[in-house]
């Protein structure tokens, strides 16, 4: 299976909760090891919990050395003070993170990617970017308008 195949599966997982994540984006996450999906999740109703934290918990030790497919750049900070999705992925020991699209929110906006790279995790951005951007077009517009 290809990165695109796994990212499309993450997008399908996220689509189930589209419109039900409150002001938060709709995000899907798959954790894949040796070509097998070991965990999958989507951001929960009302925007909590985040997809990455659910997937990391579900994968447990299987996440070590795996690839995480995330439809939106993982957050580098949380408004609740909880561990960010970036921190969760690093702690889980994933070796690679494939991200569909960057997140313009101030709690991500390149900081998630930078922290993953600083932790020596391989990062690829842009797989199925158009589909992921379309899924969260309202979220992106709201964030950009707030920064204007």
C-alpha cells in the first residue's frame, strides 16, 4: 500500500465526524507498522480528544518505529495544557509522520513539523493535500480571518 492509500483511509476516518468537532478541525490519524494499520482514530465530537492522541493510545507499543498518517499538521500546543499531539507522537516513538496539509492555527503553524523534525522523525507534507484542505476549509477560513 502507498502513502496515498493510507492517507485516503485517514481522510475517510475523519469524514465520519465532519461537522461534529465544534470549532476544531476534522482530523483523521492512522498508525501503520510494516504495512498494517495498528490504530486509527478521528478527532472526537466537540473537538476532543484529538485523533493523534487516541491513535497513539490505541497503538501502544506498536507505534514504535511506525508511520503516522495525519490529515492535518499535529498541534504543538494545547489550550488545555495537555500534551500536544506532536508530543504524543514523539513519545509514542513513531519513525515517520505523513501529513496531508499544514495547520495555520497558532498552536501548530509549522511548529508541529519543526518539533517532529527536531526529534529526528521523518516528515512528509502534502499527500492528499487538496482533499484535506477541502475537508477543513471552514476551519482554515476562520483561522485566517481571526489573524487578519
